[in-house]
């Protein structure tokens, strides 16, 4: 009877520790991911401020016309990156190391291939794209250098999503946060340096934005040289099957980004008809502040994702339910704070 009681007591304590550990991990991953994504949204605010100082209303109008293009690029990157990283985490939890490794290499290869059309548009017809987004002759003339530069760096924007997602899923959320914040800080500082002391104007703003994901990738790459690293490149041909399996789990990220792109595009086109560039510029300021709120909720979902994937891979349904409750409660609490 004593042994049976002791066994039940120890089992109860072990389950309690596991639940507490899962809660601590949840808030660690989520808080660090929120800070990282807040840094990204804040550099967009900095872009808005510096561009308004350099080019006035037309500059902010141009930035808002380009936001849906950014959203489309980020949508593809997040779909591939988050989906592949989720597959990786699930397979690792199931002990399928070799199968898991294939997703990282395939995600990077496929992202680079899908970035090629954006690069070609940046080289040959950035003005056509700006006209398609609603820009008039003045906005197009002002925005061609800006659009050309950031479109040329599309592979780095997409790969940044992939690398940070895999580093986070491999147990290094702190490094992913530091990388994201460092890229954002670089963007803010060099926005000013490139645009004003160096006199590059809007091209300088685009250059600072384009280089920031390269810095983030470089910092995240430190993880690949650590002993605890489990992510490896595998020599293989790009696989449509693996890409499809990744996109299947990453489609929610794609839909979220694309919904922002569609909403912004529709508002831009309507406002251009109603009141012209000034109205789009005013809406751009509001939309950029809204990105801060979006970043907070994305931080909750992306921060919880590695833990959910691990629990799912281990068939720990209680852990998945607990994380769902923690995530929903955190999102509701943050929403209430934003409303207030």
C-alpha cells in the first residue's frame, strides 16, 4: 500500500513538473518571438518616419503602395519556412532524424527558385509593378529605385523566414530573437545614415531594408556551428512533394500575410480614387501602426509553434491542449490590453 501510494505520488509530481515546465517554455518562446517581431514592425515605422522626412507625402504613399508586395514576399517565405520547420520538429520528436533534415535544404532551395520572378521584375519592370499597384507617373518615377532594390533582395527576405524558423524549432529562440532585433536595429540606424548623411534618399531606405535580413541570417547561422545544432544541409534536388507537405502546414501564415496585402491594396485603390496620394499616405501611417498589433499576435502563434509540434510528434495530446489554452488566453489578454 505504501509503495503504491508512493508511485502515485511520484507520478503526480512528475506530471505537475512537466506541465509547469511546458508553461515556462511557452512564455519563454512566445515572449522572445514577440520582441523579435515587434522589432521588425518598429523598423517599418522608422521607415515611414524617415521616408516622410525625405520625400514627404509622396514618399509615404509609395511605401504604402509597396507594402502589399512586401506582404506577398513574406507570405511565401512564412508558408515555406514555418511549414517546413513544423514538419522538421514533428519528425524529430518521432525520432525520424534523416527525414527531418531534408525539409531545411528543400525549403531554402525552393524559396530561392520562387524568388526568381520577383528578382526579374526588379531588374526589368519595377515601374510596371508600381503602376499596377495604383501609382501615378510621379510616384512611379520616385519609386523605381526603391522597388528595384528591395525586389532584388527577395531571396534573402524569404530565406530569413526559413532560417529563423528552423533555429527557433531547434531550441534556440533567444538567438532567433537577437538576430531579428539586430536586423531591425541595423535598418533603423542605416535608414538615417543612407538617406541623409550619404544622400541616397529612398534608394538608401530600400538598401537598409534589403541588407537587414542578410544580417539576421548571418547571426542565426551561428547556431549551425554549435554542438547542440541538429539542422543540416542535405545534398538533394528540390522536391515538389516536400514543398507541398511544407506548404500544407504553412498555409495559415500565407493566408494571414495575404489578407493584409489584399486589404491594403483595396484600400489604396479606393483612397486614390477618393482623395489621391494624401489619403493613401494618411492610411499608410495607420496601417503601419496596425502592423505592431499584428506582430504581437504573430509572436504568440509562431512562438508556440515549436512546442506544439514537439507535443504533437510525441502524441502528447494533453500538452497540445494545454498550449492551445495558454496561447488563446495570452492572445485574448493582449487583445484586451490593445483595446484599452
